[in-house]
């Protein structure tokens, strides 16, 4: 009678898991914060110079300075984003750096918006809407994010809390201007949402990725000072947006309504008058967004 020997278990070495926080995560956080602070400072200086030179030269030449400043910013930031994407091999972060590069490159066509000058709000809104829709169509080929309408109620609630300081401090224009602002804001929201890549597996890191996208898009889009309004109005929602992802409905509604409120309630032409007060408005919007997030 033969004995049946029991199979001997062969010990296997555990596969080491990738660290959640490493040098790439540090770079993600550092560059996203740098993009926000750097673009806000750079665009503020550029706007101030345009206001100064417009008193000494024609508005057309002053607009060329604004467009040239945005083009220079686009070249520098795009090179940085391309280097980050090329040097990163971790697939959790490569999609984020690719989305940053796409958001940075928007600055080239968006520079044409800076040539419109003041008091061309309707033309600027239509052009910006077209630019965002074309961009959304291109990005859709690479990131077909699900609609996920279940996140829409939460997005509407967070948007209401964040928009309240803008509505309290500003005033609506004509129905046509409001409609164009809403259309422009929602198209921006759709475009931005397709660039959000919640791939890190960590809420805070995803929020840093979204912060980079919002900072780069906000600094490029807008005209006649509108970029400064967007830079103060949109980035505070990064953490709340990360909590809603992946949801095309939630991202489009929250980002789009926040942008639409910035366009509708604040007139960029009067930015020099309200710029001091808008810091408080931005802090109020940030508090509402963070409380809801």
C-alpha cells in the first residue's frame, strides 16, 4: 500500500506594494501649489502692467503685452509638465501630469482671447465656449469618464455654498450676458472635468492633481482680468471635486457653476475697483467649498 504524501507548500515572497507617498507624490503636491501661486502672481503682474501701459499706448498694443505674457507662461509651464510626464513611470501619476500638460497647452489658443480688450464680453464668452467645447471633444477621445449622475445633487449643494459670497457681493447683468456666462462656465466645467484624473487612490493627492488643472485652465481662460477672478474662484473647490470623482456630471456642474458665477456676478472691466474686495470674496468661496467638501 503506497502512502500519499501531502503537497509541500512552497513559500512565496510577498510582492512589495508601491508606497502611497513617495517622491512623485511630493512633486505632485509641490508643483500643483506652485502652479496656483505662480500663475496667480504672474497673471496679476501682467494685468497690472497692461493697465499701466494702456494709459500710455493704444489698447491694441497693451493687449499684445497680455497675450505675449500668457504665451510665455504657456511655454514654461508646458515644458515643466512635459518633463514631469516623461520622467514619471508610476501609472498612478502619469495621467495627472498628462492632464496638466493638456491644460497648459490651452494657453496658446487662449492667448487670442487677450486681444479682445475691454467691453467685448459677449464675443469673449462665445469664443471661450467654443474653445472649451473643442478641447472637451479632443480630451474625450482619451478619457471617456462616466456620467454618474448620483454625484449631481452633492455638486449642486457645494456649488451653492461656494457661489453665495459671489452672489452677495456682485450683481447680475442682462439676461443675455447671464446666459452667455452660464454657457461659458458649463463648457469650461465639461472641459475641466475630462482633465480630472483621480488615479492616485488617495483623496488628497487627487485633489492636488485637480488643483493643478484648475490653476492652469483658470490662468489661461478669461480676458480683461477675468483670469484673476477664475484663479480665485475655482481652485478652492479642488478637494470637493476630488471627493465627487469619477463623475462627469458632478465635475461639470460644480466647476461650471462656479465659473459661471464668477463670469456673471463679477464684471472684469471693473476689476481695478473691486480687486481689493475680491480677496475676501475668494476666501468666502474657499471656506464654503472646504466646509462642504
